[in-house]
C-alpha cells in the first residue's frame, strides 16, 4: 500500500489538535488566559492563540497565496470559549483547504515567508507548526501540574 503523505500528516495534526483542545479545557475557569507559573512566561491561552495564528498564516498562504501573518485577524480570544473556537475554526479552515494543496506544492523547496527566511519545503513549515503546538502543549501540561491538575493522557488523540 503506498504511503499517503498528506493523509498521514492530517491524521497527526487532527489528533494533536484534539489533545491541545482537551489540555486547554482542563484549565480552571479564568486561568487559561491569566495563569503563568513565573514571569516572563505567557498563559497557555496565549500560546494557543500563537498556535492557531501560525497555522492559519501558512495554510492561507498555501491555499490562497495570501502570505500575511496578521496578528489581529481573527480577533484575539477573550475567554476560554474563544480560545477553543479559534483553534477549532483554524483546524476547520485547514480541513477545507488541505485537499486543494498538492503534495508537489508541499514538497517544492522555497523561502519561508514568515520565519527566518530559511529555504525549505512547505511541508517542513507545517511540521514546524505541529512541533510548535506540541512544545506549547507540553508547557500547558506543566502549568496544569503546577495548578494541581492532572493533564490529559498524551497518548489519547481521539
């Protein structure tokens, strides 16, 4: 059976997003956008905002040739429901746009329009987005443990 790069990547992204949403939902009311264990760390909700904006910028670029990292589009979430909605809406956009992006587009080397100007494949940019999400979710786990809350099991992606 041939390996389907796009299908496999989307499967990984979907599972990770579900876990990130469960991690955000584990925070007590009011803590998602305010709690940090120490300065200068950001609240987990702010990290979720970054995760969504980075993904949206790359996906809009690849799908629509709209290469804008717009920090205020969409509006920043003001509460936990807004954080969840932003993550879900960006993932919904990705689901709609993903079929339109060819594997050739993902594997053709080009200059990264947003970060460091590195010359890589767009597939590598998206792997970086996923790694960034995993990294920040790990920080969220530490925050939850600091609050005395057991984080979601990291192996449960469903």
